[in-house]
C-alpha cells in the first residue's frame, strides 16, 4: 500500500496580498543583502601595541574614576586616556588594509564548487572540492575590493601560511555565515 502525499495548503494569492504583515515581511526578505566579512591586515606592530597600551591605560583611568568619582584629576586623566585611545585607533586604521568579502548567491557558489572537483588524493581525505584551484577563484569572486584571481593566487603563494589561510578562510567563511536564529519566538 502506498502512502498518499498531500501538498501543503497554499493560501489564496488575494489573501496573501491583503495581509499587510506578510507583504511587509516579504519585502524585508527580498531586500536582504548577503553577508559581508572583513579581513584587516596591519604590518605596523607599533601601531597595534599603541592601541593595546592605550586601552589598558583608559581602563585604568576608568577604574580610578569609579573608585573616586569626585576626583577631578582622575576624570581629566580618563578624558585624556580616551582621547589617546581614539588617536591610537585612528593611527592603526590608517596603517591597516581592510579587505571585504561578500557571500555569493547559492547557485554561483555551488557552480564554483562543482567546477573545482577534488583530486583523487583530496577526495580520499574527504574534500568535496580542490581548495588549491578554488581558493583564488573564490577569493576573487567574493571580493568587494576588486581582488583578481591572479592577485589572490599571488597572495596565497607569497604570504606566510597562516596569513594565506586567514585570507582563504575569510572568503570561505563568508559563504557559511548565518544570520538566522531558528526557534526564536
């Protein structure tokens, strides 16, 4: 005996069109943008250390104000520390390179994966694609800053292993970014 499958009921289009809540929800769903991840690169260790030191100093001055809220000198030191932190962060930002990557639409991502099948060795190790050939293509395809495949391949070859992995992981990571909360209610 075969089980009969019944289709889920579909509300009449006219009823859906009249439901303002659903219409607004549909518009919000259509207007969603794909996720973006940023990778910040800074070779200026002094700028990074200055920000860390300024953060510590700002926290110490905040603690001092908390202990003695009536102390005007502590409040002035706290304001000065906040300004120093802002200045250090501005210096760090100026010394940094920010790369942005956006998730591809599902069909494009699946097509890229299919176009780069794993080698026999990679397949035996459980890979579903060839990371060596897909990496530069995915980085270029998801870059919002115009990174080319040639640029990406060069970065992956020339940078240290950890930095190359970080670049590659950012391009892959944005494809797997979830902004949903199932069961929220």
